[in-house]
């Protein structure tokens, strides 16, 4: 599954840190920075993955890869 926007995008420095707990680009008091860290952790623990592609002026695309079903 992928989610894409046409917003302002992120710098490579921000992309490199977005899955860190408590990392946020929001002003103090406007968010905790736990959302993406939790999604990344839950996916990894269940053998899935999440990838992000972004660039300034290009927007951002998150690709979510759920775990494979076991037969």
C-alpha cells in the first residue's frame, strides 16, 4: 500500500530521522513524534516494512509492506 502527497517534501536529513522515537519537526507542544516510530516498530516486529521517498518540492511517498501470510 502506498500513500503519496504533493506537499513540500522533506530534506534527506529529516527523512533519515523520521522513524526515531520523539523526533518531530513540529513546534514544541504540537506533537510527540511517536506515530511513525510506532508504525515502523509494529511493522518490523511482524516482519513487514515501511519505506519513504521524499524530496524538497516533490512531496512524499510512504510504501507499506505487510508481512507475508503463512500457509
